[in-house]
C-alpha cells in the first residue's frame, strides 16, 4: 500500500486493478490532480496479483483496512477466475462493504457516433448489487443437477427502490421504471415489484412504472430515450447495463458507482480487457466518469462539472479520439486522450448540458435483521428433495407407503418445477432430482419438527435426500409457489 496525503484533502483508496485497469485509473488520477480535486490517494491491491499470492478472496487485509478508513474507493477492473475456485474479488468487495446499490448512468456523448445518435439517451440503471443469484450460494444437489439460490430480501428491495427514487430527485429526473421478471418468479422478482408499488406513492413528483425485464430489454433497443431511471435486481441489472452502455458507444464510456451506507466504490462497468493491457490504446472515459461520480459523492460538485465539461469538449471536438471510436489503427493513445482532457479543463461544452446535481440523500432503512415480522406463521408442509433413479410413478408410490402413518401426506412430486406425480399427462424429460411435496394430511394444525424428522427418517431409510424446505404461511399468505401443473 502506498499513500499520498496532504492536508485539506479527502483520502480515497485507489485500486489500479488488472489488465487495462492501471492505465485507466492513472488517466483519471492525472485529470483529477490537474483539475485541482482535493483528493489524496491511498493505493492498494486487489484481484489477479493477490490471487497469485494465494489469497483466495483476491482482497488482502491491508486493502480492507484502507477502505474501512477512507470509505471511498476508485477502482480499476479486477480479473475474475471463471467457472471454478476463487470468487470474484469485485463481488467480494461489493459484499464486504454492503454496497447495495449499483448506479450505472449512460448518456449520448458528442463525437461518439452510434445508431442512436440524436435520440438523446440519458438514463441510469440502478441495480441491486449484493443479493439475487449473485449471493453465490450454489450446490451440486445430485451429480448431474446444480442449484443456485436466488435470494431477495424485503430489506434489500426497500433499500434499492428508495435509492432509485432518491437518485431521480437528486438528478432532477422525472420517471422510474421497475424492471422485473415477476410474472415468472412471483416471490423473488415479485418482491421488488410489490416494494416498488408500495413505496412509489411516497414520491408523487416522480412517475413510477413497472415493466417486465424482457420487454425492458426490447424497449431499450427500440426506444431507449423513453427511460430515465430503471431499478432492477442484480442479474437483470448486470445484463441490461451492458446493453445500455452499447447504446452510447460501448463499455469504454460506461461508469458506475457502488453505493452503500458506509462505503462507496467507483469503477467502470467494463472489465480488464486483457487483450489491450499495457498497450496504451484503451478509452479511459468510463473510469474518468466514475471519478466524476466519486467527486459528486464527496460533495465536490464544481470540480466534477469542470472535469465533465472538459471531457465533453474533448469528445465534441473529436480531435483526439480513442481506438474504440475510430478504429485501433487510427486511434489516439490513452495518454494522448488524457492530455487532451487536461488541456480542455476550464472550457465548457456549448452543445451538451451537464446536469445540476443535488447531494444524493441515502435512504434510511431499519437495520434490524428481522426486517419483516409477521403476526402469525404456520408450517403447513415440507418439500423434501430426493435424488433417485426411479420413475416418478415408482418414487411416488414408495413415498406414499413411507408416509402412510405420518400426519403429512405426499401431495405431489415435481421434476425441475413440473408436476410429474400423480401423473398429469405432461411429457417431462425427468432427471434424478425430485421435489417431493408433503402437506398436512387433514389441512388443519401445524407440522411439528418431530413429525417432519420422523418422516424424513423414513424417507432416508429408502431414498437419498439432499435438502428439505419447510412450507410456511405468513399472516395467512402462502410462502411458496406451486409447481407447474399443481393445483
Ligand atoms: P471486458 O474486459 O469489459 O472487455 C470486453 C470488451 O469491451 C473488450 O474486448 C473491448 O471490446 C471493450 N472494452 C472494455 N473496456 C474498454 C475500454 N476501456 N476501452 C475500449 N474498449 C473497451 O470484458 P471481458 O473480456 O468479458 O472480461 C475480462 C475480465 O474482466 C474478466 O476476468 C472479467 O471477469 C473481468 N471483469 C471485471 C469487472 C470489474 O472489475 N468490475 C467487470 C467486468 C468484467 P472490443 O473487443 O470490441 O474492442
């Protein structure tokens, strides 16, 4: 870790990162220094170099300590091992510091021609950043069936929805779309939709609209100028924000902010683009704009606007353009582009507006772990997940026999979500992973742990089980969904 400090400056942890990271981050640092931004840097490591030292998280202790102290990070991209072994150091950083909101603005930029030029794209994707499938809880449940838990919390939904509305207010935006797949995943994606519908009346000055995520992707390509702020779950947001960056010229132009109550991490949307590493050819704009977001987060609105104007003037004049815009055989170097932005500091773009920003009011959401406390709850059954080479029919008959004198009875078996027992006539290409749903035999009362353990013991005597999920009711509402074909 190396430190550059000075009085009256705000200390920021800077992580140069992997691949093209150091080139982009250095460009942003040079511009901030030239613009007189009151920042002192504390340089730390994370990513590939750290994995190579045998630190499995990719984030060393000194980096965590620095971030704890400074609470603000400017970060280059970090390489992620694919498909096995270590977790992503990026995701680790986001989760370690609970940066629950990922803000990804894109706007049409002058001098960057795209098929959408002239349509005035200017939108922000607000992506939930720590939950969903990215909680990273995965299991091989049978040798041939993998599972990834999609975890969505009421608290997480409330925080991200409020953040989206607060951001709209801080940036003078008029409309928030909530994009979900709630038509299919009614409890998880549906929770974001329901939270959005509950909270939106508190922001009567902002138009609120729900949109199904697949239509959102379609509309983003067809008529992107209709969007202002889009709030969505983690994976949806990951995908549509790469899409939105392509609308305005590509990943080289897409900045992001990871916002939490305590820590904020600023970085480009793009990765380490290893094929360009060390060649001094990449576009540093995304990291420069990320640093602009950082300055606004620190309340440095004036110097942020100064840098944004200098960047817009540089792009607008088009004298110095990077390879992603004009082709790498004709493009200016990263350092030449950075020099041009520095030379333009103090000039204002005539054509492009820089928004008037107000400080972002971070939503205050109760921190207690049991965020939702139901008045009444009842266990009315259990799904026992079984690995078996038997047919649905044979497994069903066996389980009915095993449960014969239990207070629970077999209601149905599904295979990858489709009911297969009792038979429905559906043609299902079954695998050896069965969800066996048991419910109270007479519907009344509650399933006790003792009854469940006794049933599980009987099932386990003849079948290999790998997971049990209680079926619960909270304040009279079912806390589970039906299988396809179940009634
Ligand atoms: P990538 O690094 O974002 O690069 C994909 C492509 O985007 C590049 O080949 C290039 O396109 C273009 N590009 C990206 N940054 C650019 C820039 N600054 N200037 C000009 N063009 C740019 O995605 P990837 O190749 O899928 O990922 C590489 C590594 O980065 C992986 O290990 C991944 O896990 C990691 N990653 C890290 C982060 C992060 O740290 N937040 C984010 C995403 C990915 P052309 O090939 O068309 O020129």
